[in-house]
C-alpha cells in the first residue's frame, strides 16, 4: 500500500511550510507585528487555504495584493507540518510554544509576576487567578519546550472603553469578551530568558491574534524607561497617564490594529 501524499497535498503542505518559513516582518509604521509572505504560489491552492482560514489575502482597490498573512491557525498548522517532517524552525520558535494559559498554570504565572515586578507594581495572586479564569484567551504564555514551564507571558482584558484606568488591574468584571479594545495588564519575562527577543515575540504574536479578531486598539501603561521599548513595538506615546498605580508616573501607550 502506498502512503504517499497526493500531488495536490504535497504542493499545499510544502507551500504552507514555505510561506511560514519565509515570512518577513511588515515594516509599515503601524503593523510591525505582522509578518507577510509573498504570493508566488498556485492561485487555486491559495484560495483553498483562504477558505480553510489558514491564510489572509489582502485586497486593494486593484485586486489582490502581492502578499498574504498566515492566520494563527495557519502558523500552527505549518509548525505541526515542520515537526512532522523533521524540519527546523527559527531558534525562538523551536524553543518556545506560545499559547493561551491553562488553568493549572495560574499559580506559576502569579509567582512570575512577583519575580518580575516590585511589590508596589506587581499584581496580586488572587487578581492573576481571576484573569486566568475569566480571560484565558487574552493571557498568552511562552512555554519553554525543554522544561514545560512558563518563561514569560502577556495578559490583558477586553473592553469598549478607550482609555486605560487602574480599575482594569483590580476589577475583572470590567472584562467584556467581545469588547473592541484590549487593555494590557502585564508583560513578564523571567530573568533567565531576557535579552533574546522573547518579549517582542510574545507582544507581536499577541497583536497579530487581536488584529485577526478585529479588535480596534490595544492600550497599556508603562514607566518612562519602557516608552522606547514599546515605541519600537509600534505603540504610540499618548502622554502621561491618569494612572497612579504603585504611586508612580505612567505613560499611556496605544497601538491601533483596525480602524
Ligand atoms: C521588560 C521585559 C518584558 C523585556 O523582556 P525581554 O524578553 O528581555 O525583551 P526583548 O529581548 O524582547 O527586547 C525587546 C526590546 O526591548 C528592549 N528592552 C528589553 N528590556 C528592557 C528594559 N528593561 N528596559 C528598556 N528596554 C528594554 C530591548 O532592548 C529590545 O530592543 P531592541 O528591539 O532594540 O533589541 C523583561 O525585562 C521583564 O519582564 N521585566 C520586568 C517586568 C517589566 O518591566 N515589564 C514591562 C512592564 S511595562
């Protein structure tokens, strides 16, 4: 019995892997988090992948653009295919899996928060537990494949409100799952994993996911020392925030995803 893939399946799987491996950062000012792939592939196969929601083919006034985006599902499928055929991904993707937090990881996340932030800024354990329970789809974790433990995470809640306020940190009832905006509440990377681009990868993956869901904007507050870091991630500095969290001065940073 022959267990070979059909010609069509071979083209489809190889094309998806190639789109994934050769994707490159979109350098447009407001969408650095996106990764585009060029479209030199069979058009029928591309339409099939669009139908399966594995890719997005943007359309301009004169028809389809020359590039495409992989959806989260498309990225996952490509990663699974690479693993199945024993092919390597980029080092960061080999080392970490990015996915929604699991309920049993809430305690770990609470510990990481205490390691990453001073006591006046850190979110308490009960608040982290509430967020994990109420909004796991907005709690993205990076898992070290070798240890199976969390290396870092980014969490937030959704709302129709446009401006950040400190109650988002403490009142989980403000989370509205289909809210048009996301308020980010914490970006944490354990010291042993810092300086390798993990925070940026977590942030970009988070923004891609929320862009795909059609959210309008993502907002966060940060200390002045982090303004440059978030600006490089595509955020705009909206000035001094009304937040007084931990008795410090914060800056409002905003990232528009969909107009
Ligand atoms: C800030 C933090 C998340 C960065 O994690 P990381 O994985 O080391 O960051 P990355 O390697 O992805 O770096 C991304 C960019 O941010 C910059 N950056 C990293 N840590 C920084 C810091 N502490 N201060 C200012 N900029 C920083 C890097 O220089 C890098 O810039 P580049 O694009 O020019 O290379 C991590 O140090 C941390 O958890 N700190 C404690 C919690 C915290 O401060 N979170 C942010 C709260 S607003």
